[in-house]
C-alpha cells in the first residue's frame, strides 16, 4: 500500500505567502499544537482538506487568539502523471472544478465557531498542479480510502496561481452565498441542486444548524425552506 502526501507544495506555498502577509512565523507551538503561521494579531491555519479535523485545535486556540482558516478551492487542476522512473507520461486538465459551495462539506464540525469574533475562513481560489505516479500494479492507499485499487497515486500538489479570495466570518456571509443564487423566497433541495449539485443536502443541513434557514412547508413531497429574517 502507498501512503498519501502529508504537507504538499501547495500547502507550503500558501503557508509562506500568509506568513509574509501577516509578518508571522511558521511552525509555531501553542500548547500541544503546532500552528502553520503565528503572529501576535492572528494565527493562520492552512488546510487543504478535512477542515473538521481542526475542531479541537480551534477550540483550544480561539479563547485567546484570532484564527483564520485558509482553504484552497481548486478552480483549475492540471494533472501530470509520471512513471516510477521519473519520466513524464501525460499532462491533462481535470474536468473537476470546485466552487465556494464546497466549503459546506468541510464545516460540519466547525459551523459552531461562525460568528465568533476570533474566527474566520478565507477561501483562496487557485489553479493547481497535481502530480501523480503511475504504478505497474493497481494499489490501495495506506488509509484504505479507495473503493477500488488503481494503478496510480497522488504524490504532490503545486500552487500555480491565486485567482481571488473570499472571507467568511459571520453567519451573514454564509447566508449571502445562497442569497446570491436564490431569487425567490421559498426554496427546496432541488433549487439548491441547480447551482450546488451534490452539495445541496449538506448545504441545507449546515444552514439549518447555523439557524440561517427554517422549514416553511412540505409541498408535493418536497420540503421548502426560507432564509430567516435578519439575514
């Protein structure tokens, strides 16, 4: 079995960029935790996946520090495949493209921190390069995350460019992500699917727990919601 990469070039590049922006130092120890970037004004955590794994770390740090989670959103991914002898096999663009709505998948354990003055999430929309290594035989990863064995594994991710950034630091900011797409008062999961596809269900789940939306009616077996007044 093959292990997946830990800190990628993408992670390190963003860490260095935000250290320069904030005048902070990298790999700073706070209690039992190592912070990606620390300055007296703010702690910056770079997280390329699984934001919910930061729950305990944030709970510890947020009492005395402002914390910003930097989450890269891949608008474009170029996939380079190399063989194990170091020869380039192919280069192509991935058909997958992420948007701002992918953040809802990531905060199922972090939504409780939203509206805390010390907490914010910065979405950094990037173009990236993914490095894959082609193997002679189909393999499983060490974390056993594959449903089926494949004849390649991811070795690295590299930052190509930063396109734009969005900062989410309040419930209003999350509400606005949806309001910008919904032009009517009541909506159902099908309406969310028009712009968020597979994330529609988790978006509704998070917005309900953040108390941004409320159920209004059930019509033709569909549950309808509305954004609460004040948002």
